[in-house]
């Protein structure tokens, strides 16, 4: 378990180093902060007896009109009702992500996002209650329509695991806003 945590810290340190290096390299020629956009996304998903919602503030650096990259935080809630086993599953989640956005033309946005989420799950049956705490990775690819500061569309989790995912489906709609 300690090795896994150490590995996550190394990845975080590497990503931080890259982002700060980008800051130093670009800020010498132009104002770095004028190219940083703040915002994030909202997500909601539901299917039969499943609901999940997420709010994810983020900041991205706009390298040029076509490409942006940045980091974000995520907070969410999920609930599942499994009628076959008469159980209710609820979870809260938290974590961070690295996101890349590509706009081949102004109205169309492609995205890739790696998200690492800590999950605190609670399973209630008529006779027992179980808890489970774990980390879950997700790798989303998505496409959306962009108008002004807002883009909306759908994304797909390439690492989707129906036993561990906080999402009810590998597909998840999104609304993303960056100012």
C-alpha cells in the first residue's frame, strides 16, 4: 500500500514540475496568467436505479486557440439501488484530474482527461451495512459542442469497471465552463 501511495506522489510531483516549467517558460515572453482560464464542469448521469453527480473546478492554460491543458479537482456523489439483492449503495468521491482540450474549430471540442478518485462507499442491505474505501482511475475521451465559454457533450471512460466505477455507465454527459 505504501508503494502505491509513493508512486502517486511521484506522479503528482512530476505533473507539478511540468506545469511549473510551462509557467516559467511561457511567462518570460508573455503574461502567463492572461492565458489561464478558470472554470470546470458539472456532470450528471442516471439510468435504471442509478444516479451520480459531480462538480469539478479546474484551471487550464490556453497554449493557442486550438489546445489547452490543465488540472482540476473533483467532488461527487453516487447512489445505486440493486433491487435483485435488496441493497442500496451510496458513495462520495474526491480527487483530481489532468485534462487536455483540443478545438479543431471553435464550435467543436475534443477532450482527454485522466482522473484519480478516492471513493468512500456504503452498501446497505436489510440485515447488514458494509463500507469500502478505495482509489479508482478513469481515462475519459470526449467530444462536445462549444459556444462562448460553455461546452457540452459526452465522454467515455476507457478504463470503466462496472464493479468499481462511481459512474453508472462508461458514457457520461458533461457541461464544462471556462472563463
